[in-house]
């Protein structure tokens, strides 16, 4: 809240629980002696937060007494403010929880992209914190249940992932802010490297969170939809890795027509994981082949590479988490790629198989469309 106050110039920032019946203060930063404390309540009809609850859209006012939409409203005069914002925040189930608000007796410039993006990001961080707190409380309760002992490690991984994401999101916002204002080329290069590192950290956290979903017995969450652009989504995934690994010769033949019922981002994630595996373990001097087709009402994606055959022992452990073959290049990952790919396949009611001999190794994903 101090960061928001410094960013916006508003001297009163708070988080409130908002329902149909009442407005309740949860946390507050008060530099103007507004005299509202955690636990205090307001009549919901005397706040703009009620309209935020109904529309789930933010309210932003820079100069209330001169604003055509709000100058006749009694609310700014009642509370004595000219500048104001209220953004929605959500609970663990994605339902409306309340708002993060700011106000000040003086006018302020708020309707610019840098500020609105930062406020929106803080609202998202608070929503994530609420979710993390509920997960944490559930975990504490599970400590008293002896039957849950086997799952505690995975639950704490989930909590750790959420804990790390909150400061990482703040770091990313800071990098974005500095990138927007700096003109120095050296500084821009440093910020670009920092941004790449933060993005890699985010991907590692996502892998850990996906791993936790799989190990705790719940399927990896999917955003299922009918998509007609899966072809371009997968081609983009291949293109990204082709640019990153120019030493590899990647042949791509993806030809998908019509709509496919799937989570396109997750299918792209599977393809990326399989292709990274081929890049790491394949023979650089020979091409990697990527194929994607619709075969008998199923989406079939195949990634094959040349190189040493996978041993029988390794074959039995390929889809286990945190397992990596020895004496191969380090991907910088956690050894979760194939495990997550198999979990995404299962969540789509599909299969992920592998065949390997002296001529080539080929992974095949098959899901009903």
C-alpha cells in the first residue's frame, strides 16, 4: 500500500471486504487521518465500491468536483475527496471479494497507462495473496489429520510457489517500470537480462505448481475451448525454440484444419517440452522432426530425433518427476518437462507414448478432438 501511495500520490489506501450488505475495512494506510481502522464498517450504499461489486470494473476519478460523471454524486463530498480509485479483488474461487481503494482530498492524475497497470497488478497480487492464505489455512488444518501426512510436502510446495510469485510479480513490475522510463542503452540491456531471468523463474515456478497438482491427485487445470487457431499456436511454439537453438535443424510439418476442443496453451506447453527434450538428447548433426495432424478424430503430435536409443531402465522412468538422464546437456530446468507433458495429456483424456531404437526416438501425443 505504501508503494501505491507513492505511485499515485494518494494518501489513503485500503483493502475492503465488500458484500451486498456492507463495506468492511481489512487493511489501511492512512496519511490524512481519515480515521478508519481494520474492522470498521460503512454503509455499502455510500461507497463507489458497490458499483465495482456489481460491474466488477474499476472506478477512477481524478477531480470529482469537475468530473461530468461524478460531480453531482454526494459520495465525494460526504468523504471529502477529489481523487479516488477502486479496483476489484477476488477470493480463492475467483469470486468477488472486495476492493483495493485509494483517495485524497486533492486532485491527482490517475488515468494513465503506467499507473492503471500498476494498480491493476497490485489488485491481482492481493487476489493471489488471498488464495495463498486460504491454501495455507487448509494446510494447517490438514496437519492434524494423520492420513494427510503423505501430502504435506506437495502442499508446502504449492504454498512456496505462491509465496515466491508475489515478490517475483513485484520485481517484474519494477523492471517494466524502469524499462519504460530509462533511455540509457546499457541500463536497457541489463533490464532485458533481468526480465529474461524473471521470466525463467516464473516458468520454473509454473513447472513446480503443475507438478504439485499432479502429485496431489488433482489434474492439471485446463482452460478447455473450441479453437480454430491451434495450428498457429503450435507453429509459434516451434518458432520460439528454433530461434533459441539455432544450432539445431528443426523440420516442422504441422497441418491442423478445423476446430479442436482443448486447452491450446497446455497443448503448446506439451509440444515445447517434447521439443526441448529432443534438442537436449538428440544428435545435433541430424534434424529434429515435428509433425502435427488430425488422424481419425484425434489430434496427433509427434516429435522425433536421432541419437542414442533410450535404455529400458530409462524408458521406465521417463515420465517420473525430477528425473533426468545422466551425461546430457543441462536444460536449466527441474526435470519436470516430460512428467508435466504426461499430466497434460491425461487431463485431455489422451495418451503420451514413446518409441526408441537405434534409428530414432519418437514421442507421440494423441488426444480426442
